[in-house]
C-alpha cells in the first residue's frame, strides 16, 4: 500500500475499487462515499468522451480538479483509483492559467 499520508500538502485521500468501494481513506476524505461516487462518475465519464477528439486507445493517466484553495488528483493504478486532496499555497493559485477549450 502506498503511504498517501506522506504526500506533501495532502489533506485527505481515498483508495477506491473501480466500482467505487472505499478500500482506505484518511484526512478530510475519510469514509467520504459522496466524493467517492463523484470521482467514479467522473472516471466513468472519461470512457464516454468523443472518440473523434480522443482515440479509444488513449486512457487517462491523471485527472486534476483545481479549486482556488485545494485540488483533487486522481490516478488509476493496479485497478484502483487513488485520490488525493491537496492544499494549494496562495502563490500557486495565482499561477493557474485558463486552458483553451477544444471545439469538437
């Protein structure tokens, strides 16, 4: 098991099965099944993205969801979803650059 508690600035974590069952958790995300369901829904949605824009053989390595003061980082490894909630430093939030949208 990874030591998710050791990740710098992490304030919570979840380890989920692919169907959303919580295997382990800690911090602000401890036993947070609501967030687990949202994350699984988001990952499921990535499988339904338009194949013309993104070929089917491409799968995500990492999904980041960024808010002004924190972010969620989601990775798939060994058929488990690893979710870390990290606190963002105030200087980091000013460096966020809006990404251009892809017109499909």
